[in-house]
C-alpha cells in the first residue's frame, strides 16, 4: 500500500496536577513512532522501537489519569492534539482515524475529582456514552476550551458493552470535511478508563469479539447500535460510507481502493468431514447477491469496493443454512445457526501499487467488471485463501502469450523444457489458453535469461518486476532464486464457461505448488490408481496437440493428473473421461486404452478424485469443480 503511516499515537499519562482547563504549555507525553519511508502500512504497537514523544494536552483532571471514575461529580475528559506539521498532516489528510480503547471501571463511590468542564456539554436521548472530535473553533486564541464548547458530531451509545469498547473516528466526514481537528473529548454516565489512544489508517464498521466491541465511523458522528453492546445476535444489516467517497475531494484519481471485510467468529470454527454439509451464508449488497461457503481456518471474506459503485456500501444477511445435529459445529451444543458466525463488517482504504494484487476469492474473478481493471491489458489478484498464489486475468490470448508463452515451453512442453526459444521459433507454436507456474520454474526461467543475456520482451520484463515485488522470485548473491508462491492465469478471450473451468484447473495447480500436504495426498492417489488409467492420461497429454506436456517429469505428471481429475465435479467426471469430444482423437491413437476406460467407467479416476477431493474439502472447504468459497450474482 502507498499510505505512509507516519505514526501510531499512544497515550502516556503522567501525574502532574491540572485544573479544568490547563495552560497550553502543560501537557502529557504522547509516544509517536518515527516516520517511515517505505510504502507499506504498519500498525505499530506501543512496544515497538523508534518511538519519539510529542505533547498531548490534558484539559481537565480526568484527562490527566484517563479515567472517569465518579461520573456524578465529573463525567468528562478532554484532550488537545499537539500543534505541529506532523499532527496537522495526519488529522487533515482524511486517511487516518483517532482510535480510543475504553474499559469499564467499578465505581467506588469515592472521588476527589472536580466538576466537569461543562456538565451540559452533551445532551442525547438516554445516551450513556459519547466521544467526539474537537475543532479549532472549540478553543480560545490562548488554546483553552471555550466555556460553551460542544462537540459538533459525537459518536454516542445508549448502552456500553460489558467488555472493552474501541471507537475509531476518521479524520474526515462528508459533512465536516477534514480541516481544523484539534482534539477530542469523552463523556460517560458510568465509570470507565481510556486504556489507549492511537492514530491508525481509517477504517469504518464494527467487530465483536465476545464482550469486546470495535466500532469505526466518520467525523460526521454516529450512534452505536444497541444490539452490538449486548450478547444478542449482531445486526443483519449494515450500511457504511466508503472511505474513497468521504475523502474523494482530496484523493480522487490517486489509485485509492476500498476493501470490504466480512468477518467470521473464531469461536465458531468450521471442521468439515467427508460427506458433511458445508455451512453457507448469503448476503445482499445493493443489486448483488453474494453466497459464501464457510471453511476451516477462514475468518474473513474480502470484497473490493469497485464491485459496488455507490458511495455507501450496504450489506444485509439474507440467509444462513442451518446444520443438522449430525453436522453441528463444535462447541455449539445442538443445532447451530450459521448466521451467528458473522462477527463484523468493516471497510478500509488503501492505495496499492499496480504491481500489488487485489485480494479476492477466485469465484469473484471470472465476472469481475473489466472496466474496473487498473490497467487495460490485465488485472492482478491474490487468492485470499492462498495469498501467495497470484491470479492474472488477461484481456486476450495475445496479451497472455506475450507474458507467458515462452515460459510455457521452458517449463512444461515436451522437447523444449529448459530452453529459451526466440520469437521466430515461438511464432508457429501453441502455448496454453491458461497457465500455471511455481516459484522454482519462474526463478529458473529468469535466471537463465539473465545469465545468457537473452532478449526478453517488455511483457516478460514487466512480469519479472511483479514477481520480485511480491516475493515469488528473489535476488540473492547466487542470482535469481525461488521465493514463495506461484502464478496462474486465465484470459477474457475464453468463453465464460471455460473461464470457470480454467480458473478451477489453474488454481488447483496453485494449491499443489504451495501446499506440501496436498502434494503428498496427490502422490498417494497417483500411485494407487490403476496403471492403465494413468497410461491413458499420459498418452492424452502427449497426443493432444495443444498440450504436449513433458510426461517424463513426474512432478508435472502428477500435478496435471490431479488437475484434470478435479477440474470438474465428481458427478461429471465419468462422463468427462468416457464421452467428451476429444475421445475420438484418442480412439485413433490408443483404441485399446479407450475401450478399457469405457469398460471400467473410469473407476480408477473416480476413486483417485474422491481421495484427493476428500482432503481438499476437510482441509480447505473446496472440492472438485469448485475451488471458490464465494460467488456473486447481479439481481
């Protein structure tokens, strides 16, 4: 991301005495990490090194200790930010938020606190709590709060959660803009403590973790929904402003993106067994319907903001399949409602490099609006469930060939592996309509080209930059070596049904490349499969003109064996291997093998696919013909 997080602010309270409105020269200490010159966003903890101090002014006695311990006597604490270019840059940018964490205190009935600055500063209907930003016009020319100051747009709550409450207020609003934010105040009718304060990248929404609640909103103010503060189910409908719309006047056209997260409760893990029904949730987002399969160890679904063009993002849960007693989630005791699995909806803003992939589930990519691509020739994605697998969606076959055709012969084509072919040699040859390559093959290709000063084209040189940027290949003293991950690709020139088949096939390769446990399972299934069935597939790979895999490469052979068996659902597998059109070609070259596959009804393939699919399903919630967890349709 290109947001430069200049610092995370952490309150450090000192024990000096202050009056209701302290002298501007008096302050408490505020820890601010040193500026960083790289392009990633860092959420820095107070314990991190390189922290420098800047003053934060405590404007009343409660603010000195960060507590409201006797609300009947004093129910307010107020703070002012330091007047410095650094603070003004953070508060005026719109890219950051003030994040405050509170915890409830037991009221002792004893207090030496003075009266609040203004007992009537906040008047809300039955509110128990409020926090709001303070602006320049709330202060006198001498830096003291005016007697009749009033937070213009507070965040209020009629109830407080039993655990901690964290409120994040963005330094921007549709109504208030971004300028002249100079501090904040807290008001409460029950005893509480301000545990920490930080300036963090802006994020809106809500998250519940047991009794703890995080709530993020704009500087326009908000009301925290009461149901979030109770143990009842979370709200089914959430409406959030998109950060890009809030700050668009300042940052329009600078590549910013909204990232929407649907969060799932870690206290309700999903453990799947073969044959068990998979939990599935459904949502409506404007004119789009989204279905989400739950899977082991997956606690977030990311949706890119470009899929939802409106300035406000609205999501409503419309369905949740119930599990029978036989399919109960662990720890739920009886019938489990998958609707209770959602524990948060958030939306945040970033400015990623063009070489940084968009996080997405593969089910969303085939129908991704091409007009929302960041560049005309391709879009780059990262598979959310397997983040080191990058997915290219190319505009057409010619663009895909420019990036990957030479690589395909170097890595996989029989008689060409390990060789770098010149353009004139490639011209009459067919590569692939979709591609997949592991880090080792990519590193070997680019290392050989560099060592031999081979003339790669512009697309290949651009691909190399992307691979370096994402750590799939790395540079060492020995040259270019494998990092972590893999790439796969599909093309918009393929018909829609083929795009789904291709992305399934290629993403299966991505798992094979990056997950050793799956490779071991594939090897086991391959070795147990009827040798005549394996020979049939081997001959198909060699005979079919557009394939011509190097079948002497055991790694490649097992990888393709797996992908061709699992690229379609198990119910279609037998038909695929006994009746599809290409069988006529095999009949001519290998009639005996074809008769054998028909006679056995491809049972060897069916058994091998079932073995591998069982592993995929129990480990990651995906199966043959469906590697996605999410899909989206326009209503």
